[in-house]
């Protein structure tokens, strides 16, 4: 049996499910606004949902790579699983927040969680080879 990275595998599975959810939400807007290709113009609800999904994809790749590298180093348990979970919840909040309305604060929450997660994981990734962690 090869190397098993339970945190990375779980985070990647969660990311796939969240990406699927975001994709379905884009599809719902495409149907509602009868837009097959492209978007609905600057700042419309379809554009907002498309950006929520793309923003997720843009950021999650870095987070998953950092999670895997930290886990491979043997220095990620148990805090790394908590960070991965909080990150995924932040991305869900961001997805809902991009719809505006009563859940609009979710966008800010998601952005803050995403930035802090990437910064924190990047710092840990630098500290590990320096022998600090």
C-alpha cells in the first residue's frame, strides 16, 4: 500500500463536491437567464456565480498543494484537518455571499478565511524546511 494522506484526500473530496455544487449553481442561473455561453453582462447574477466558482478553483489548488506538502512532511496532524475544514466552510460562505442579499457577508468571510488559510499554510511550508516546525 502506498502513502495515504487522509487530510489531503478528505480535503480534495470536499473540494470536488463544493466545485460540483458551485457548478450546479452556475447552471441554474444559465437556465434562469437563458444564457448558454458567456455571461449576463458585468455584475449580473450569472457572472457572480461564475466568479464564485472560478475564485474557488483559483484558490483551492494552492491550498490543496500546501495541505499535501505539509501532510507529507509529517507535521500536519491534527491541526491541518481543522484548517482544511474551516477553509471549505469559508468557500461555501463565499459562494452563498456572491448571491448578495442577506448572505452577502459570506463573501467577506470567505475571502478572509481564504487569504488567512493561504498565508498560514505558506508560512508553515516555509518554516518546515527551516526546521522551525
